């Protein structure tokens, strides 16, 4: 998990489905939350 969190590893779809299942949410919800976090990080760091 740490490598995924640090952006050192790109998870497969199968892994995304396992993570979302463990969290009790859909893969779409997990991906949406990830996308929102990435946008927030980009905006606060002055990126594109």
C-alpha cells in the first residue's frame, strides 16, 4: 500500500477492486476520491 500511496506503483484493476472491496466502497468511488485528492494536491502545489 505504501508504494501506491507514494506513487511508486501503479495498481492493477484487480488490486483496485480488492482495495475498494476491503474499504466497503465501489471501485468508482475509490477512483473518484483518488482523482479529487490528486486535483487538490496539484492545486495546492502550484502544478497544472
